[in-house]
C-alpha cells in the first residue's frame, strides 16, 4: 500500500506542476510552448501514475483506488497552492478535506480491499 501511495503522490506532484505551474512563471509565453512544456512534465507523471495504479489495482477495488487518488490529488494541490502559488488557505479547505475524509470512510467502510 505504501508503494502505491508513494507513487501516486509523486505522480500528482508532476501533474500539479504540469497543469498549474505555468501560471506563475510562464504566463507571458506562447501557449504552444507552455503546452509542450506541460506535456514534458506530464510524461513523468505517467511514469509514476501507471505503475501506481497497477499496484493499487491489486490491493484496492477500482472505486477505492479512485477515491485514494482524489484525496492525494487534492492534498498535493493544497500544498502546491499554499507554498508555491501563495494562495491563502481558508476554512473552506478544511471543510472540503472533511468531505474527502467522508468519501474515504464510505468507500472503505465495508472492509473490502482488493
């Protein structure tokens, strides 16, 4: 399980930079160049995402894997938004996080893993 989570965290770090990192430093560059740079970054995302999902599919049901992925995605995004982009985190992030905890609870509550 830790390998799956670790690979998904790394892939999401690349994904977040590919999707949003250009907004900070490349906003004045031509769109075609930004798309190519983002594709290059996304390549590394897939190098971690695909093995993470393959390993995860052996341990979790597909809905569990998806919810796990979403929690990781939003957790990585919050850190990125706050520390890299300078977004002020508000109570809305806390409430959204609690909704994610609820999603994890409901998708894993039957105890069926994999």
